[in-house]
């Protein structure tokens, strides 16, 4: 079975073989159940479930904790339901680390804190790097980043500090999304 390594956690990848929508609803409910362990109510949590859970689509969860909007999404899997499983696993592992005292509440908030316009930022980051909006392969993104960073590095002839900073910022946004 394939292993996934995301946000410093390693776990088995699970691919749903049937009952896609039912499994997606189960993962959504498990995410809510997991976040309740840290004192949240269902009103604090939003886990959208795709009507066609077998199509290729990113999955996400958004919740509010101590005045912060926290969010996690994953879209590298082949199906929405598989992506929602990854969201469930990552949130579950991070909540467990918080409850076990391995992470502070500030670390937890820092892990998931994102602006409301994160989707737009990710699209713009892909534009800066000159890659398609559906690219989720970190090897492709890293390769393009390194190519552009060398080309625009301020120490290189024709380099530009502002462009170099924009490239670095774009890479950081995408790395946070995909790792």
C-alpha cells in the first residue's frame, strides 16, 4: 500500500473502491467529530461534500478556533473522496498532537491559519510560476521554481529582486498547500 507524507505525518493512502458519496459523508462526519474533541461545535466547522464524490476535485475543511479562520485542503488524489480522506487524516493527526501536548494551540493555529482569499492566492502563485492551475505535483512546481529563481536571482545579470521575491512567495504558498 502506498504511503503519503503530508505535514510531517506519514500514513497509508486509501482509495475508495465503491460507495463514494457515502464514504465522503463518513469522512466529513469524522472530521467534525475530531474537531469537537478540541471544543468546537458543528456551527464552527464547514466540510463541503462534493455531490459526485468520485470525480477529481480537491477536498477541504474550514473551522474557527479562538477567533482564527483555519483551513486545510488537499487535491492531489484522483477522487474527491480520496482527497477528503487525506484531509480527515491530517486533521486527526494534528488534533491528536495538540491533545497529547506535542503541539501548542499556537502551533496548531499556525499550521492551519489561512486568509479567506487563499484560493485566489494559489491561482496567482501558479500564474507567477507559469504553471497550469490544476498542477499539484511538487516535483513539477519545484523544477519550475528553481528555473525561475536562477533566472531572476538579484545576483544574476538581468536579475530582479521584486520578481525573485514574488517567485519565492508563490513557491511558499504552493508548498504549504501541497505538503
